[in-house]
C-alpha cells in the first residue's frame, strides 16, 4: 500500500504544470526625467525643457566627436613632419636616407635665399645716395645674409642623428638612432638665429629708410642733414642770383664761387643730384637749377622728393626680401624641429 501511495504522488506531481519564477526586470539605462508630468500637469513645461536639453546635449556630443575625428585626420595629414617629409622624402636623390644629401638640400635652400641680397649689394654698393643717407648698414645687411644663412648646415653637421642599418656586406652593423630629440632642438635654435638675424636686419633697413624718406619728403629742412643741404643750396642760390640773375652762364664760372662754398662735399653732391634726377632746388618747389640748364629740368621736381623716393625704393628692395627670408627660415626651422629623419 505504501508503494501505491508513493507512485500516486509521483504521478500527480508529474501532471502538475511547472511554475516558472518571474524573470528579473531589466534596468532601463535611459535617463529618466526627475518628475512625471502626469503627476503634476503644471510642470509640463519643465519636462519639455528637460527633454529638449537632453537631446541637444546628445546631438552636441555626437557632433563634437565627429569634428574631433576630422581635425585629427586633417592634422595627421598636414602636420609639420608630414609636410616636410612630403618635400624631403620625395626628392629624387633620397635626401632623408643620407646625411650628406640632406646637407646638400639645406645648402641649396640657403644658396637660393642669398641670391637676392647679393644682387642688392652689387646694385647699391656704388650708389652714393644710399651711402650718404643710409650709410653702410644696408650693405652690411645684404652681406650678413650669406654669412649667417649657412648656420643650419653647421647645426646639422654637429648634432644630426646617425641612422644606420645592417646590410649584407656589413651584417654586424647595428641599427642605431642617436640624439634625435637633441638634434631637433638644436637645429631649431640654429634656424631661429638665422631667422632673427634676417628679420632684425631687414626690419632695421626698412625703419631707417622710412625715417629718411619722411625727413626728405614731408619734413625737409627740419633735421640736421636736410637742414645742412638746404642751407648750402640757399647760399649758392643767392650767390648765383647776384652773379647771373638770368642764369645765362654756369655758376662755376662766377668769380668767388669757390670762396662762397661752405661745404665742398655738399656742393658737389647737389651738383650730382641735379644731374642724375633732373631736379632743381632741395626743399623748395619750382626752384631754378644751379648746375643744369632750365630746359633739362623737369618742372616742379625738387631734389629732396626725388631722393626720398629713391631711398624708399632701395629700402624696400633690400628690407622686405630679407624679412621674408627670415620668416621662411623660421617656418622651415619649425618643420625641421618635428622632422623624424634627422
């Protein structure tokens, strides 16, 4: 009987459906508003603002990540080392694989930058007007560029890293990379020194030429140099009016001409100005010439203005290109400071 009862209990248990335990509720990862608007309809505006701000923040975060990725890709494509690598690494003679070829590349860049300063030196070295008003400084600046522009080659020679690899002929030759970071810093310093020298020299020439031009064109006779020129011209003009009021003979044939001259160098310079620029007077407009015939002079042209334009042109021809050379060397130095093949 006992066995029958046990079998009956087992059959009853087997026929009963199994009760499954309820699955755990999934947590909602989405953020919920701090209040339920259904509880308080008056706070519906607050709920709407919260939803709007939530989606706005999500949109802004997505756009920020997208822009950041785009900027990173752009920077990887145009970063300084990549830009310099596109130039140096693609040269036909593989400048990045050989120290001597890299030196030759830098030398050719420097040689190209010295062409214009040397031309300016050859053009203005015999110009008496530049020497008289600006002195020797513009010529020294022109010669300074070839002297200092090869300093980057010295920096590369002293501090360039040595990259070497084993090959079949030299199997024991180990690969090495020496002082890469130090070479980049020192090369940047050398290029920076050249840039500072060129920018400073060219800027000084521009400043000096601007001051002299202003004194000649706008403030003639107010500084000592133009005042001395004007005083000598007035002295000779008065003497010429007494000697030949109609200016029918040269002033040099007037008796007492040599004794009337206060400064012989200035008198000779006034004669050179009238002959070269075809002008009359110094600070005075519409003056009569001292050494040239009236028909050879351009009407209304005074010598101070013509000299000012000449000095300004010389200052721009010398100063601007040298400043540009300095800026170019600064940019190239920054590129070399991030170049990994030094």
